[in-house]
């Protein structure tokens, strides 16, 4: 119970930290809404030429766009979550303080990132999604069950997102500079998560491959569950499997990295 309260406090701290950046939040809402409009009209033109591309009709394609804008900052698709701070603490040697805390390093950063994700969802994600629902036809469920399943997929997507970024952050123990890794994280996150185009629209073997990669758990799975395009239990299993595998990989890499920590400059 004491550990649960500790990590709940860390999550609450992550929420409060990002809640202080009001101007950045307003700017993010505006940016996501504008990009949502650009993508919606691009998708409408594309789906006019290719009806039912990826198995979606136009309303589903529009829903996918606004959901992507809702989840963009929530899941740190382009990076900028816990991994950024963790890389900096590794670079400066402040990670030594984290290792002395009476708390699990991975769970500590996961809790903080969950708090960040919750704020980004409420503060930056809901408004663009609601804007899309008001001004465009969207394929949204009318019963409670799909929404409840959708919430579960969001939680699992948050864990998968963190686990991917945590692995990237740990590379700083060897590289000391996370700039290149962050660039790779940004490119892979944007492309393989389906942020640009639904993964269902990718053809052939390449499409089969991208749909089983962990990034598919971030936007594609929640979107398909929300729109009733996939079995929720299958989506949960897919996301949970990747979450467990990636967290386990992160723990192994963390163990290797901290076995002999050299604090830079001292």
C-alpha cells in the first residue's frame, strides 16, 4: 500500500508539473486542431479517390484523424515525455540520485509519465477531438461498452509508449548524448504508429509487418477498438504482450546499465 501511494504521488506530481505550462497547452491545442483540419481534408480527398481504403469509410477516416491528434501528445508519439528528462539526468550524472531512492527506477519514471499522459489527454487532447466531433461526421459508438474498452486500450497504449521511450532513454548510459536517438524515436513514432496514415492502409507484406510492431499498439489499436473494427480482447492481448515484453527488456537493459554507473564529471 505504501508503494502504491508513492507511485500515485509521483503520477500526481507529473500531472501537476505539466499543468503549470498553460501557454504551451493552449498552443498545443491550437496546433493539433489546425493539423487535424489539414489531415481531415487530405483524408477526405484520398478517401474520395479510394473509398474504404484500409477498410475504413470516410467517417471512420475522419475519426482516426481526430483521435490521432488527441493522442499525439498523450502518448508522446514524437517523443518529449519521460525519456527526455531521463536522458538529461543520465548525461549530467543526476541519475545517481534516482538510483539511491527507495523506489524502483522504472516504475518511478512510468508513474511520472502516466501523470503527464493524463494531463496531455485532458488538457490538450480532448478539445481537438471534441472540435472534430462537432464539425465533422465521425464514427463514434453510442453505447458504454466500446468506450470502456477504448479506455483500457489507452492505458495499455500509454504503457507501451513509455516502454519504448524508456529503452531509448537508457541508451544514454552508453552514448551520453540522446540527440540522435531522439531523432530516430521521432521518425519511427510518427511513421509506425500510424500518425500519418492508418496502418490498415499499408499494402501487402509491409502492411502485415507494421501492424504487428509495438507502435501499432499506440494509435491503430485504440482507433480500431473505438470504431468496432477489431475484437477488444484481441487488442488488449496484443498491447499487453508488447507492454510486458518491452518493460522486461527495459529492466534487463537497466540492470546492465546500472551495474557499473560512471557519473560524468565525477
